[in-house]
């Protein structure tokens, strides 16, 4: 069945972790230098699972886990460097100034942020925003929202490569 969508929004249901990872891998394959992917959703909703897929799509070999004790993990060795951030423990915008988000974005890598809603005020307006929702043991809602021309293109390419033209 064709997913509900318009130019900027793609509303999906994932039926298992492998499917979520596959969608992440598609995004990883399509990613360009400087791309910003923001992930929102409660614990266990599939954010890290999706990032593992992005890593696979970028041909990164090492394991990807949530950066629990540091703010960001850098994964090199793939087509592009993956900067994996987790804002779970961030409490104030002031703390975020130390992240160096702009440096990551300017460095030509791909920046993926879990719990991005916690640092909304310091994020660039243009981004791919993905909201995960727990719907059942292995069922997750995945809503992708493109903000800005680059991400509308990315979303179009994702739809084409995932569901056909
Ligand atoms: N459809 C699904 N998509 C993603 N993860 C799923 C799905 N079904 C079950 N899971 C499981 O849910 C958990 C998601 O954990 P994780 O990706 O670490 O979530 P988060 O980073 O949002 O806290 C994993 O154990 C994964 O195997
Ligand atoms: Mg996580």
C-alpha cells in the first residue's frame, strides 16, 4: 500500500527493526556532505536502530551505539563521516554551545541527532526531521518531515528508492 505523503511529509509504519534499519540505510546511501538528520521519539522507539542503518548505508563497518556518556560519536571509514549525537542529557541551550554542531555540519560529514527536540533552538531550520513512535512490540510509526529544499530532494529520492518512482 502506498504510504500517506505529500511533498514534505512521509508517514510510515515499520513492522520490525530490520525494516527501520533498511530505511536508515537508504538515507545513508543518499546522504550528502553537511546533511542534518534529526530524530525525535521516546526511549526504545527506534532512533538508534535507524542510525545503525544510516551507518550501513554509508558503508561504515564499526558498531554504532548510542553515545551515552559523551555527546557525540564520530564514525569514519565510510563514504562520509557520520557524527552521531545524543541530546538526551542536555539541559540548557548553553550546554549546547559546547557541542560544536556547526563544526560537524561544516566538516562535510553527516550529522544525526537523537533527542533533537531538546536542542531545537540551536538547530538550523533546514533539516530532515524524523519522529518515531512506539505502536507495539515490533511496530513503530516513522514520520519523515523535510524542512528546506535539500531535504525535500532527499525525501523524494528516499521515496523513489524505497517505493519506486
Ligand atoms: N520496527 C522497529 N523499528 C525499530 N526498532 C524496533 C522495531 N521493532 C522492535 N524494535 C526494537 O526496539 C528497540 C529500539 O531501540 P533503539 O533503536 O535503541 O531506540 P531509541 O534509540 O529510540 O531509544 C530495539 O531493541 C529494536 O530491536
Ligand atoms: Mg538511542
